[in-house]
């Protein structure tokens, strides 16, 4: 016999293979459980993020509804501009309508009820930006013989 001869009988070999298979099964179960835990945590995080986005959308819609008029010029027909609050700007939105809606919400947060000089731009990256002047307006005083607001 050679000095470093390694002989395994059949029963020992089967036990070794069985132990190896069992070890691989436990390893796979452990890794799957770890992946499932990470997946559940990621899903919970996405759910929280989605809930925050929904809450923000609802808040934007509620605030935007406070803006009663917009104009791309410096005046709004049928309204008198009482006071200009400040210029507002937003960017990075998927559509011009969404950018305008967020701009209205920003103006409403500052106490405005209208926006003048409203301008929108589609940026080279495909996103949209909007800017305008947040103002406070009231219906124009009617002239004799004319209906109010006309």
C-alpha cells in the first residue's frame, strides 16, 4: 500500500454524499430565507414610499385647487392683481400639466390664488419645468352696464 492511500468504503462514501446534499439543502434554505427577508423589507419600503407619494399627490391637488386663475401674460382677464407674492419655479416633472399643477400648489402654499407669467419648458432630458409669478387677485370691479367679471 502507498503511504498516503485514501480508501473509502461504500457506506462511508454514501454518508459523505448524503451529508453534502443535506448541507446544500440547508444552505439553499438559509439563503432563500435571507433573500425573502430582504425582499419583504424592500417591499415594505416601497409601500411606505408609495404611500408618501400618494399623500404628496393628494396634497398637491388640494393646494393646486386653491389657484383660481392662471395666465401666460402679466394680467388675467376679469381679475385685478392686488399683490405679487413671489416668483415660483419647479422642475423635473414627467409632463407639462404635472409641472403646472405643482407650480400652482407652490403658489398656494405661499398664499397666492393665481399665477401670472406662467411658462413651461421641456428640458433636454425629457422632464418638464414651469415658472410663474404667484399673485393675489380678485374679480374685477364691474363697470356700469357690464356684468361682474366681464
